C-alpha cells in the first residue's frame, strides 16, 4: 500500500513538471508557426523561465526524496525491498526517472544558463555567417560552444570518449565503439551502390516533379495522405513552418508541420509523410503514463525510425503509389495526367550525390551523416582544431560523395545543429534508417498481406502493429532492447542494405555481384 501511494506521489509530481515542459512546447510550436516576428525576444525569455522552473522542480529535494524511496539516489539501483514489490513497468518508471534526475543534477544550473545563452547567441551568429558565407565569423562562437560541450561531457561523465556522453543525450546507450564498425560497413555498401547507380544508363526524369503545382492543393493532398495513414486530426493538426517538425503536448495533441514550394512536389508530400510517422508515434504513446518516462518516446533514433519507415519503406514504395498515384494525377491532371506511374516512381526515388543533406536521397543521406559524425567526434575529442573544419569537411564530402562545396554555406555552415550545441545528434538520423528497415522487415514477416494492404490504401494494420510493438511502451525498454524484442536481432545495417540493393537494382537495372551480397 505504502509503495503504490508513494509511486502515485512521484507520478503526480512528474506530471506537474511535464505541464511546464508542455506549456513551453506550445510556446515553441507557436513561435515556429503563428507568432508575430516582432516578439522573438520576449518569447525567448518566456521559454527560458518555464524551462528553468521545470529544471529546478526536477532536481528539487522533493523529487529526490520521492525517488529515494525506491532507488539508491547515487547509483539508481532499485532498493532491495522494492525489487520484488515493484513490477517491471514500475521499475522502469523509477529507473528512467532516475536517469533524467541524475543527468539534470550533474549539470550546475549556472552552467546550463551559460550554455543556453551561448547557444542562443551562436545560433544568431550562424544565421548571419551562413547568409554571408563567412565561417570565420562563426568560428569564435563555435570554439566556445565546443568548449562548453566538452565541459558538459565532463560533468555527465563517460567512458572511452567524451562524445559518448553527448551521444547518450539523444540516443541512450549508443557508443562510438558501436557506431564506428556499423557505419564503416554501411559506408562500403553505400559507396558501391552509388557507383553502380552512376554507371547505370537509367536517367530518372525529375523535371516532372519541379513543374508548377498549386500549393493549397499540395497541402490538401498531404492532409489526405496523413488521414489515410491513421494520423488523427482530432488529436493533432497540420500547419506550415520554415522547417517541418512534430511536437506533442499529450497523446491527444500531437501536431505536425510541413512546408510547401510551388515548384517542388516532393518537399511537401514527403515531409507530410515523414512528420506523420513522428506524429503517429506521439499519438500512440500511453496517455495513462503521461508525464512519466513511460509516456515518452525512447530516443531520437527510434523516433526517426517511425518517420523513415513511413516516408521511405511505405511512402516511396510501388504499392503506396499504386494506390495514391491516380489520386495525385486527379489533383494535378495538367502536370501529371500524361506521366506514367513507373516514370513518377523512378523520379521520386532518384539517387544522386548532392551537397545539401536535407535535399539528399534515401541512399546518399547516410553518407552526409557519416561526414558529420566523423568530424564532430574528432573535434569533441580534440583531435582537430575548429578552424580546420571547412577543409576537413570539403575533403570528406569529396571522398564520400564525389562533390565539392563551392563555399561554406554549401559545406560546413549548412546545418543548424552545431550552432545550438547539438553534438552527438546526427548519428540518430542514420540509426533511424537502420531501425526503420529492421522494423519494416519484421512487419512484413508478421503480416503476409502488408504490401497488398498498402496497395489498397489500407494502412490500419501497419499502424496498429507499430502502436503495439513500438509506441505504447514509452521508455519501458531501451532502443536496443526494443529492437531485440520486436525483431529478435541486435542492430544491424543488413535489412537497410538489402532494401536498397533490391529497390535500386530494379530501378537502375543493375544486379549486385554475389561476392558483395551480405550473408544472412
Ligand atoms: Zn524526422
């Protein structure tokens, strides 16, 4: 009795803290969608206040004593008397709460404030530096930020590499030792596939995608696809923003955004599907455990697996377009009426090396991630100097993709991440691709008629499968435990490479030499 009463007290305290985070999230969503441009400064203050309140509540003596009733506050180990009295779910709840509490506790609030301020300044300088193509202007800020991140790693503690501490923020449990061989193997296959595609006589006609398409009709079509995927508009909404994103305040209010360009059909379409995948994850979380780690998503990698599964495994598949293409043709009869499904399917799946990550295709995207991973690892470990970054960047992009940026805006300055101190974030994009392929393979095994259903526009079985296998668990399992539970395998790039080989072998008419096939 005493146990459940004090667990309830902990849960309701966590919920209260979550209300502050969610209020901040509403303000952030508003900032990206409807806020008048003149109120940026005060919004930043409002957000900082809410975040500080939430942080202070989390590291408070009250939480420490509520949590201390269940775990050793120094180590996070569940106290012997509770190891049998708490079920697995409750043990996961206290274990994950302790993780959040102890990480927050390790960072002095003066450090958090300074980092916050430094990031906010660096981000503004980055915007200007990118605009004027001037890395030197951003250099002092970047140097200071990297100093802060090394300090953060020291506060948090790590084994082997300070980068592990930063990676752990976004992908709990992931390490450099795990990523290095995983990425190295993947890179070999990607470069080989890219070579085969380069040598193929097949030339997709991507100009059909860059005709003029009415933007209202594009957004309406995106909304139609979202509805069909099972995204619930009574518990979410679609708006426009400069960069598409998903945010959630509760499973009953998980919102997505997209962007739309007159002469770029894939942009709005695939960002709707991508964010829809994120949105379904948020809507599929347990409302019962709202406010606790069991009502939260596992990691950025698992989050990205949900968006990539829908965007690539589903949204760029033949079956998907067998169903949707006639509808798209009806929406844009002038532009697509005479374009055959095969031609459209090839165009939306075209592969080509490019300079800009966010415009990259399904295959080369991961090479962009590896460049960033290798660079940020070296810079955090202090193996290279920050002022060397533009040259290192250009050399690596040339080596992996065979293209060279003509300026830093196309190179080292292109991403916002480093400007707000998000080191260790990039690898989660590729992890998402790998998890997505593994999950989709398992979904196909579990549902023999999956492809047939997709071809008929019936996405319900897939959505329910994801709800059941992934979404509803919150943080009860770690990413690696979840993948193991669902697929029976540990993380591997096998499924992802197999999919790419099959798809692009068919599209670009090459076959994979048996020697380079991955053994099952
Ligand atoms: Zn995403």
